[in-house]
């Protein structure tokens, strides 16, 4: 049997984080940073997992393999070597664990002689993610699996709408985005969600009005991405960032950095849970002239990298 390589993209929350916890919609997008998994069949029963990413904990890959076997009601007669090489930063809010779950589920499915069925791969990845994260929405693994733009909304605790959008980001703007790493947040996602909850309890009307504004921005951003309407994209990112600041999830030094980007005509926002005291995680930045933004970021020694959004979902590499 031949070697099998499968890859899956990471993801970013384009807009709607935190409000999504309260039933508002969010847009999640796949990114052109991928997790590659290569499976090489062995002649004995051993399963050997090697990761080129030093901070990768290997019990999660083991768990994903066992979930895939369980899903297809299969037992292994022969083992394999599994090597992991991911371009997605770990714990950076870019879906590193979801992309890993999706790519391992894909590679092991093929090894078991199954069809490359994205629905099934996604179902396995979700089972694995539930074990890792407790009660994840399923939006992350779905985005890493199907790729492109995903509309996500939790209607009730038992009903979630996770829908791959039937269009892509307009190609003229897809290369104008950058990500900026502002440092790993000291607070976990759970802590940040709790901070917002406390605020909601104290000032329900004000916080609800912010969530309502976030929903309007999500709905406005969607057609702007499709049509490549840069002015609307910049407006939506700027306004959503201000709303996130009101929620207290943007650390002070990150706010200052964002102001510098806005001064030269760009826009930036945190993506994900954010932070309070130290890092704010990944920022998504947009400028009509990416070079101009890069010059500013280089001058201030920001840790940035260009990012192509809405890349292809899980695939078998040939
Ligand atoms: O930083 P991430 O990728 O874990 O995103 C968190 C997004 C929140 O809306 C803050 C929480 C959630 O469960 O949706």
C-alpha cells in the first residue's frame, strides 16, 4: 500500500466572536496555512507518530486515530507511521487542533479503504474535538474540513447552523489581508468568555446593543467580501473592533497598534477570544495597499505575515 498525505487548512473568525456565544451569527474562514499528515504503512502492528512541530502533544493524534477506527467499526491488522507537519501556530486561535483532527481523520479513512467523504471526516473530527475542548461549537472543524467561508450560528444549545457559503471572497481583495501575532493571551478562551458574561450581567442593555451591532456588521460584511467592496470591509472591521474593545477583550497595547493601522487607512481586529493583560492573539488586518501596511508593521517591528483567506478545505495530496 502506498503512502497517503492529507492536508487541511487552519481558520480565523472573520467577525462575530463573543456575540456568537449569545446566538449571533459569525463568519469563519479557512486560511492558506495547512496541517500536513503523511501516513506510511508498516509491515507490523506498530503505530508511530512523529511531529515536526516541537510543541505538538502526541496523545491528541492517537485519540483522533482511535476515533476514526471506532467510527468505521474497524480494527487495525497492520500499523503505520504518521508524520505531522503543520504551518498553523499552536494555541493561536487559528484552528491548529481542528486542522489536525480533520487531516488525520482523512488520512486514516483512506488507509482503511474508505472513500474520501468530507461529511464523515468532519463528523470524526468533531468527535475528537469534543473530547479535547469539552463543548466546541463545531464551526472550527467544519471550516477546516470544507474550506472557504462558513456561516455559523447557534440557535439553541442543540441546534447550530453551520453552512458553507456558496461563494468565495472576491479575488481582487483576498491578498490584502495580513495576520499580526500580538502574543499568546494570558487568559484562556473560557476565561475571556466568562469576563464578557460578567459584563453582560452588570450592563445587559449595553452589551446586548453591542451584540446587535455585531450582528448587523456580520450581515454587512458578507456581501462586501463577495463583491470586493473594500470601503465596507474596512468599515466593518473598524466598527467590530470598537465593539470588541467595549467588551474588554482587546489588551491596551493592541489597541494602540490598531490605531496606528487605522491612521494609514487600514483596519484591524482581534480574531477569537482576545486577551486582557498580555497578548491579544492573532489580529486580522486589512489595507487597500498591503505594501503600505507592511512598511508600517516593519517599522514598528510587529510580527506579521500575509495570509490568503478562504483556501481549499481538506484534500488528499498527490
Ligand atoms: O480564539 P478561539 O478560536 O478559541 O475563538 C473563541 C471565540 C469565542 O467566540 C470567544 C468563543 C466561542 O466559543 O465562540
